[in-house]
C-alpha cells in the first residue's frame, strides 16, 4: 500500500518541505497511518532535511496504486 506523506518543519506548518510516496504493507501486514508518518520522517532525516525533533508529517488518507 502506498500513501503520500508531506514533511514540514514544526515551526512552519504552512510550508511543505518535502513529499514522499511511502510504500508499506507489501508483506501482507496492515500498516497504520502512524507507520507511514514514522517511515517518512525516518527518510527525511536520512536525506538530511532536518532533525527528527524539528520535523512533522501529514499522511494523506487516500491510498495510491
């Protein structure tokens, strides 16, 4: 299952910093919205967007194919 996740800085919620398409659940599991959020934040930190303490994420509800 794939979902779009927008990454923001906590102090600038009106401005999207980056957007990820996160794919989880290919193993038959049923990931929660929080799982998608945490994976996108992990990727943002790996991509050096900022530190985890300064970032937040919004998971879009629609599932993409």
